[in-house]
C-alpha cells in the first residue's frame, strides 16, 4: 500500500501492536457508500439482474437510489 500511496481507511484491531492513524471522516464516508451498495443489492431485481440491457439496469438503479434518498430525507 505504501508503494501506491494508498491511505488506510479501515481502523486496525485493538490487539495489534502497531496501530496506524485513520481519518474518521473518510471512514464514515466509506461506510456510507458500502451501506448504500448493500441496500441496492437487497433489491432482488438488482441482485439477480433480470434486466436484459445495461440501460434498463442503470435506470432501475437510478430509481432505487432516488427512493433511498427520499427515505433518508424523510427520516
């Protein structure tokens, strides 16, 4: 990771002797993106990809994302 200048985002375990610093805001954003993908995958249509074309698949992902966003705004 050091050769590619990658910044670690996941915190190390408490039992590890050498613990590195982690940017908490980056970790929160990473978690937010992972949760969004998990909720998108919970839609059966996205998980099994019933749509034949890439265009209709992306349209369904757009619709599902808008519904998630609206649900987030109402909460």
